[in-house]
């Protein structure tokens, strides 16, 4: 019987199974990645603890965190000569990406903020010594001093934040050091264009939404800023123009990289 601290074992327990995720297969064949998986002594959460992500593809789940970290670092390298910690993973779930930072050559200090208590408990129990978890609230503040972090990232967080958009942008700006590297993923026009052909839950959910169907029927153009709720899930969409206008009050917008996080785009920022 599973409980909130259950695991599916270590990454190396699932090497033979590989991954069924096409986008991760190249990474799964990399000898350096396989060696990294073999020495990772922190377990993998059950599908329940990771909100169903990757289902029974446990190695795929582990790879996805590393893939996002590498993609983000590649984009950072185009704008920053060097990145420095500490790291903040904002909306960390059960540490999918956060767990990989301390295994990087720099050995970064990592803090992981998460709203859901059972996920924080899981990280405290299984990622102790690698990640420092913090339970946070729906609204700011975060439990950190000004100018704390050299890197901040949030995967699939601002794709669900709407009413508190600017409150959280202002708060992330507060805890970011001068010159910090920041990566936040969003649903933007590229996501909107991809939606009808996506093989992800978001398409199935939104196709049940009357407002989404109405907007699609009237025009293929995404509104500048849009909030949709379906099956208890909040979906936020922000146009590139909105990001360049509103987010630039808090950060310099260095780039918007389409499809950098599957169907989401990655906004690369640094504090003003």
C-alpha cells in the first residue's frame, strides 16, 4: 500500500526499462547520463507523488528533470558568462529538477519551494542533504532575505498563475541577486498554436472548456492574457507582448525560447 512517502526505487533500478518518451531517448543513450543515474542514491517518487507525470515511465521522469536543467543551462549560457548559486526551484513538486543541481560539477546549494505539503514531506524525507525544501503559500512572501539567489527557475508554474502574476514576479525579483539568471516557463502564442495537435492532457482538458472553444471558433489568435479553468486546474496564457511589457517592470527580458519545456516556452530574465 502506497503512502505519501512511497518511492519506486532508484534511477538505476529502471535503466534496463529505458524510457518511452521520444524527446528523452537521445539523453537515455548518453553514457555520461547513465553513469549519473547509476550513482544517484535519491529515490524516485511514485506517479501519485508526481501528479501522474510520466506514468509508469520512471526513468523518463528522472531524465525529464535532467533534460530541463540542461536546456535551461544552455539558454543561460547565451546570456550569462557564469551562473552562481544558491538555486531556487519555485514550484518544485517532489524535486524533479531540483534534485539534479547538486550533481552538477559546481555542487550547488538548492532550495525548493512547494505549495503541496505531502510533496514537501517527500522531499524532506528522501532528498535531505541534497535539497532544502520549504512549504510556501498561495501568495508571497517567500521565507528568504532580499538578494538571496543566483539562479531561480519555475517549470509549469506561471502556466497556472494568473491573479497573482505580478505579486509573484515582484517577489521573485526581491529574492534574486543582482545579475541572477531566471527561467520561467509559460503558455504563449506558440503553445496556443500547438494545442490542437498536442498529445497531452492540456488539450483534452481545454477542449471540454466552453470559453476555450468559443475563442477558438472566433479566431486562431490567442488573447494577450487569458485564464481558463477546467476540471479544477487553472491554465494561464501570456503573449510575448504581455511578457515584454508587464514582466519587464521587474526583470530584463533577455529571450523567450519557444518549446524549451515540451510545449511551454521559457522566458530568460535577469533582475532590473
